[in-house]
C-alpha cells in the first residue's frame, strides 16, 4: 500500500518529507520514479498530468492538495474513486487575509497614494470613507467565503453574500440564485469572488454582470476582487469594463491561463492589481496533516470526510 504524490508545478520533495514524517509506515511515491501501480491506495494531486492516475486498480481515495478540485476534472481519464477536498484552517485564514487586505486597500485608497508618491504629489483631499459606508458582496459562501465575510464584518464593512443555492447564515444578509443576483450586485461596491469553478460558474464574471454592480457607492465606482478561479472571469470583458469606467479597479489572483501570458494587458493596466495565484497557498505543514488524518481514519475503518460531489464539481 502506498501514497502517490501526483504534483505539477510545486516542489514535490517538500510534500514527500511532510507525508513521510506523518505516515512513516506508508511508502510515498511520485510520478517521476518507478512504482508499483497496484500498491497505490491513495493519491494526493495538484494538477496531475492527463491520464497519469489511470491504471491504479486499488485506488481508495484521491485528495486535492488545493482548496479547489476543478483541476482534477480536467482529466478525462480520472479514476472513479472518491475525491476529498481540503478544508483547512490555514488555507481559510490565508484567503481571508488576502481578501481583507485588498478590501482595506480599496477603502483607504492605497493605490491612489502609491501613484501620488511616485509623482511626489501631496494631495490635500485626504478624506476617507468609513468601512460601514462601503458595501462588500461576497460571491460564494463556502468555508472560505463565510470566513472572509465574518472578518470583513469585524472591521466594520457592510457585508452581504450570494450563493447558487439558498443559505441561512446568522448575522449575514444572503442572496441566492439568479433571482437574488440582481439585488445582490446592486448593493455591492466591492465584489469579492470565492466561487468554485463549475460548468454553471464558468465565465460568470462577464461584462453584463459587472454592469449591474452599484454605481452610487463611496468608492467612486465598483471594484472586483477575484481570488476564486480563473475560469470564472472573462478577461476581455473585465478590461472593457475598466476602460469604459464601468469598473473602477480589479484585483485578480487567478487567470484564464496561468501563468498569466506576458502579452496580457492585465499586467500593465493602471487599474489592475495582479498577484500570482498566492491568495491561499497550500502549505505542506497544514494540508498534509489533514490528508494524513484522513488516511489514518480510513485505515481504521472510518469514513472519508469533505467528499466532493462530481455532479456539482465541489
């Protein structure tokens, strides 16, 4: 019995070291070395190559090393084994840090002051709106979205949330479905997007949706923060909305193609902040601990937790 690390783009040896320390009796193998495919009972994956998990006859579970699982479903030969996603306090906290930081930067007009510093300009108009005067809409109310919403509320922002299906969350105004989307967008100055990528959400961040954001807010125009998935956004529409003044600024941590191509205008647009998909990086010290606990639970006869519904994509 072994655990296969099927990882692309990350330093696999860091993950091997952590899993070996946590599961000393379980052989840890990687795609870059010979291994007995019949012995593999568990897979920990991050963007594994197409078809690389085929031919594992004793596979009992697949674990996503990231918060999302859409990378798994790009493999047309993905084995029919249970899939577990990561719900980890460390990942959740990192994401909320990112969201709160960028909402505060919008509230306190930090990009404006950075421009003024470069220009050596001292602007006597230093008025700042209060957090309570700025309406944040969190799109996606899973673990990440709920935690970010709560922390934004602590700071004082006027926060509401939207999800595809109805959710009742104490202390948070919620909207759902297509029927609730228009009202949610109309009361949103900063749109924070933490949705999963599914067939229903692909391309949802398009120009018609952005055009429905509030125009009467204290920030001088709506702001988009997408730290969810790159396939949610239509980048040509985001650029067009920025150019037309329909969107004041965009903060993007994820992209249609990653790494972001060198010729993308997002790199140089004056109203765009680009970060390299690092809003909530998976740390081996945190994520491997959770997966190791799942494996120990299964070996003891327990049930797999945080199981993904393939029909919903999350």
